C-alpha cells in the first residue's frame, strides 16, 4: 500500500496490518526500511523515514545516509533531486532471505544463482552477511529461482541483469522486490568467484545487443561468505583494530573499514566488511559457526 502523504498512513495500516515494513519506493542500502508492529510505531517510522530521506545524499552514484545528529544536514541532502519521497507499507515476511541474480538475454534466462542472506538487524534490516552457494534445500532454491524468473517476466523484461530479493517463508517462497540492475556490495565478486560469471560483462553484452551466454561453472569454484560489520551504537569510530586479526587470514580476500578512523558512525550502520573465500566445501553447520565466530570477534567495535 502506497503512502504519498501523512493522510495515507492510517489507510495503509488498515490495508496491510501488522507486523509490516515501511520502506521508500525508490531507494537503496536499506535506508528508510523499518519494521513496525503497531500504529504508534508506524507513525514514528513514517516521520523518521521522511526525515532520513531528506538528509540522504547521492555520492558517486550511490545513496548515502546523512548525519542524523546534524540539524543542518537536511539542507545538505541532495537525494531529493534523484528520488521521490514516496513510501510503501508491505507485509512482514518471516523465514530466510535470499538474493537471486539473473541474466536475461533475448527473452531467455541464461543464468540464475541463489545467495543466502544472513539474518538482518531489525527493525532497520541492516545486512549482516551472506554466503554462496546457498545452503538451503534444493527444492527451496528451485522455488525461489522460479519465483524470481516469473516475477521478472511478469514485469515485461526481456534483457539485462536483475537482482531479485525473496524469502522462503512458512508459507513458501515470497517476493520482496525486483531490482532491474546488478546488486551492490559484493554481488559482482560473489557471482564471479563462485560461478565464474561477471555480471558487469553480461550487462554490457545485453546493452550492446550481443546475446549473453555466460560460462557458468558446473560446480561452485569456491565457497564464499561476506560479513558486514554493524555499529551497535552511534559514535565516532576510534580505531579499526578489530580488523587486524583477519587481514592476513588465508581465507580472507579482504577486510576493510567502511568508515574512516574518527569518522561519524550512526547506529545501525555498516562500519566494515570482510569477504571470505575457500575451496573447501562448507556444510550448513560450518556456515553457522562462521556467523557466531564473527559476531563474537567483532562485537567490541570501539566508538567514542
């Protein structure tokens, strides 16, 4: 249900119910995405999202969250000229979330891969990590891919690279959104490392009218995991020592801070990321062990 003005909030709540998720129709990086469980939370979330979007900036083509502590920051936001402040309220979905990356050429699906997303930080849905190939049961992966393919076709697309987000809920596969572009963050690296498919090259092929025929590996070339480090409180990043032990780890491709030392780090916000890669086959319990280990080892991020 769309929310274009404050007067639309009650009608949206009546239509969707609770729990639900409020989010911008146009946006990125989970900015302005909040879970709400009551009308009171929805009203507060609506006001916050409108305020956050007014502060947001577009920097080098990416949407960046503004500084919530700076009263003048709203005037500095430039995203309003790029995106319309129009929101939507949608049903909250349970279950594991995945990314389905697709390549469509001449109306045919020539590539599709599933990446598992790790549980997000609610109520703001900040990403915590991912792993590829997926460790979900094959039947669930099949249903999620079929849903993604059918959603792209239903929208009338016949060429390009698509990043489709879904969840496998207690009621089966459900669609979150279709992004008519390559996914951000580690998505290109993920598909290239695991399946040998360069989504940038495939997109260029489609744009030039050249049939895309990506060389998809028959088996995963590597097992990959990505971990996004979130600040648990707003503050100034004191140091990046929490990354030191990982930089020279044999299975770590990179471990880097996304916020400069003494830079402002709002809660909840990414302040670092790590990409792991191994040729050993990971079982589901091993992936879960990685999650727990990383949460413990980086849980002491130091903010002033």
